[in-house]
C-alpha cells in the first residue's frame, strides 16, 4: 500500500531546498577565467541585471513569495562590487592600449629629442606597472567569478503580475469530482490485480496489456491534436550538457534534480559541464535546438512539440508514490517562442497553448481542473504556470498531470538565443510545458474503478491493436 503523503506537498518541500548560497557550487553556464583551462566555455550568458537590482524591494518580494531565503540587498551589493572591479579592469586595459600606442609611435622616431626619450622610458615603466595591475585585478575578478556570478545566476525569474501570491487559483473545473469511497485502493494494487502493472520501485516497473497500449494511444492522440493546430513536431535529444540544465533553472550538481551521467568517455573528469539524461520530451531538450543561435525574426512565432521520454530522479526520501513518482515517463511536451514577452503576441500564444491543452483534456471526457499556480509552487525559471490536474481517488486530492508556463526572456538571455532588430539584438520570450504526463494520467485512471480499466473512448481509435 502507498503511504498517504501528498506528492504536491512533498515536491514543494523539496523545492525550498534548491537555492543554497553556502554550498560550494560551480556554475556550468558561466565558466570563470581560472577554469577556462579545464572546461571549454561554450557561451557567456547575457548578464543583464541592471533593472533587477534597481528594483531590489521587488526582487526581495519575489524571493520571499517563492520561499527562497536570500537577502537581495547582499546580492545587489556583491554585484555592484563586481561591476566596479570590472570597470577598473576595463579602465586599466584602455590605459594600457593607449600607452602601447604611444610607445610604438615614439619608438619609430629616428632622432627623438631628450624629452621624447624621457617620455618613452617613462611609458615603458608605466606599461610594466599596468601589466602587473591588470594581472592582479584579473585574479580578483576570477575569484569573484566563482563566488558572485553563480549566486546571481541562481536568482529566479521575475514573477508575472497574474501569478497568485499565496494560494493556487482555480480557473476552470470540468465534470464532477468523484466522491471518495471508504477503502479506496491505490493504483498499484488495482494495476496488479487487473494485470496492467508490474511495479518494483521508481526505477523498475512495466506497463502491461491495455495500460501499455494506452501509453502509445495518448501520445498519438495528443500528436494529432497538436499537429492539427499548426504546431510542428520535432524529435528532441535525450541527453544534454550541464549548461543547459543550469540555464533551465535547475541545480546541475544535484543528483535529485537531474540524472547525471558519470564516467562518460566524452567528458573530461575535471569538467563541470557533464552529461545529463533528461528525455526528448522536456524543456531542456527544446533549449538545445536554439542555444547560441540567431533566429530569423520572420520565423516567429516558433511552435514545437515532441513526444517521448521525460526523466526525473525519484524523490529524496524514497517515498513510494507509484506511477506518480517514477523516474521516467512517456510525455508530450510543447514549446513556443515569440519576439517580446511584453507584446500581445506573447499573451496570444500562451492562451492558444492553454486552449489546445484544454481541448485535449476535454476530449478525454474525464473530470479535471485548470489551476493558476501560486508563486511558491513555481520553478525558478517560471514566471507563471497554469496546471492541469486529475483527481486521485486514493490520495483524495488533485494531482498535476500537465502544465504550461511562461518564461519570458529568462531562458533566451542565459543561452544567447537572439534575433536581429534595427537597433541591435533582442531576446525572444519562451512558453513551454508538459502537455500530459502519461504515467500520472494512467495512475489516476486506474484509481477510478478497481474492477476494470476504463479507457477514455477517444483513445481507443489510437490503440495499436484496436478496441478493448
């Protein structure tokens, strides 16, 4: 039997531990100068925090609402100190260039005057001093790179004005919530009794018979619906580097946040940019498509979806949550990009994806509800999230099986996904989310009737061997 611990409560408690400023953390997204000899720096993120720290009270409120125990004033002071040191470095470099130019000019004189010879000797001495100063200040900056920049990069995205502060907001409820019956069975027991599920642990389980066919049918059903709405299907990569994981707001060093591939032949053992198993139906997989890319602005809005696997490590305390907590699942994931997160086009694209996913759940003909998540429920990279929930008879509560999130330009600035404008380069805004987590949906469907597996009618035509 399953322990009656709420998956949502467990996930929230784990999220509160993800932002740490005391642990020795090394960024894979921003490689400091001292580590450039060990790790190849694929890119340097666009560090634009002028507005963020100009509104430090707003930043502190954002951190507080998300449950992140960080002092915004301290990070602001550290960032300003770093900026001042870097400004001094640029001043020294400019002065050194100016001195070198003057030395070169004086050295070409065939018959320099005594004053010019004296000036030349003085400039040579000054050049040596500037070289030493530059070397010393670079050492300081490299130290700051390893301490300040990772903390700044861990700051969460700015909250959207529509994100609730303290509690989730129900946007829509479809159907009637079933009444919980005494002695309700969990989906593992039901699945085993019906011959639909063989479960050992979060890493080792098999879907059998009709459950396996429904897994395929859900992906086919969602694929047809999304394609009919003009969303282009792609095949995502199952593996990604640490810089992509960190760019998505995930701690790339935490084995409970993503699967880290150790002893990989293609990765230097000293490198912080390791390989992760993420799955082709994931946000990180989509980010890999456009990292460090200049997109033709005529191509916006970009609309993609992918079906495949999504990999997330099991919960930290080994709590047995059945299909709700397995480390791998089949899923359908979609992503959209527009020019500007402040534009009407961005709001339109977000609402369009919400409507498409709503149509998908309407087609299943089962009870569900749509939720606007509160700030404390969001991942660091999200500024707003709309969740789709099914009812779990055993837990007696709703469980999120899909979601669509706004990210603004948070991701594109970190990964240098840009497009050209008449006045320079700008960074597109992203919308992304898991349309449906198949294993979670199956768990909820199994719990609806312990006597038989009730397959939604719309899925039967997509089952590989016909109707049940």
